[in-house]
C-alpha cells in the first residue's frame, strides 16, 4: 500500500515481512533512471515507534517532548503526535508545522533564550503559553507581549559549564532575582528546565541539577508561585543502555526531591533519542580517490598501509 503524506516528496510504503532497509534502498535506486540518481532519505517509522516503546517502558513517569529542530520531517511530527508526545519549538516555522498537525497548544513549549518579539506575539495569538526564559530582558519582553504566558525557568548546570563555551540558562544565584521580577511583572512561573549534555559522563550532574531545581521550587513557593513542571532536558543518546543508566540515576532523586504526592509533572526532551536510528541517507557515489597521508602510501609498489578513500 502506498500513499503520500503532507507533500509529494514523502512516500510511505507498507513493507512485507522480511524486507530489509537495503532492499528498500535498492528498489528505489532501480526505479530511478540514470539521470535521476539523486540522494534520498529512508525513514524507518517502525524504529521511531520502537524508541517510543523503549522510552515508555524505561521512563514511564517522564513525558517526552520532542525538540522539532532535531528533525522537522512532517512524518516524524505526525507519528510522534499520534503517540501523545509533546513538542519543543524554537521558531515560528516549527510552531506552525506542529500546529498544522493538530497538536494542542498546551502540548507545545516555545524554547530559545532570546526570542523575537514577533515570535512571542505569535505564541500568544496561537495559544502557546509555555515559554522558556532565562534572563531579565526576555522576561520583560514576555510580560509585555504575552501576559498569559507560563514560564519555565531555564537553569544552567555544572555539566554545561564544564563542556560548553557558551552556557545556556541562568545561575542558581540569579534565580531569586528573576522570580522576584516575574512577581513584580505579574508573569506566572510554572516550572524549571535544565540540560545535561549526552556527552557528560559524571553521574553527579543530575544530582546537582535536581538539587538546584528543588531549591528553585522552594524559592518560588516563598514568593507565591505554584510550580508544577520539571523539565530534565535532553542528553539522551538513543541507546537502551544509556537510557537505563540515566533512569537509574534520576529515579531515586525524583522520588526524594519531587515525589508523586507533590503533583509535579516531570518531562524531558529526547530528540536524538527518537530519530538517530530511524533515518538513513542514501547517496549516489560518482567517484573516489585515495588520500595519501605519507610516503609509505603510494600508487607504486607494495604497501603495508591502507590509504583511506574519499568519496564524491
């Protein structure tokens, strides 16, 4: 069975049992004529759904929100939306794409540390109320353009500071000032979000991040805010082993700092996790050449060195 989804360049095929990815690629190549050997992408939607099953079985209490910037293919949005996944959008094009797939505005988070005023107004107009904020200037823009916004305070983590030249998020020290400013501007702050990079190998990174989040929740309560959302960010490589490793670290911390009786909803932003094994790029190789790195690797005589090849 074949049919188009969203645009003619998306073709969905229901495959027979035993058909491999290589078979799909070969069949598509054979269907093209010699002048149309263009690169194309094959998406295994089954792999996408299997990753969702893996997430739900391993992290059942953490709702996934997919960052659209990771892969904005309409078919990905359609499948994940049908599975009940939320979405994190960074610009107007992404929010429009997601809304056009009938995703409720309450299932969308607008990210970005410095959003254009027009984007904030667009969010207000379309009913997207969950916005990420990390600084006073952004807070004032949101207060002016989207008074009904529900803010997630973006907090930096120790892992980010160590691994990135540009730290995203406000420090724990500056959180109280932002919360007081939000109170003064009558902007509602409903939660905290942070990011631990997938490359981070320190299991204590989540310990520090969740401890800081608990402190911010307590600060907010003192100021009269009722925070109910905790976003533990991305950082999920896509492997089952890494996901279970993160879960084994995070679960006892969540039980200690944010037990179920607290009413806090825990979400995460697995992007690469969903699509890393779902897409394969097939290209037409028109030539190749050996890359000679030293005199031992040449075109004459015998050589014990294998020269790497560069493909075109």
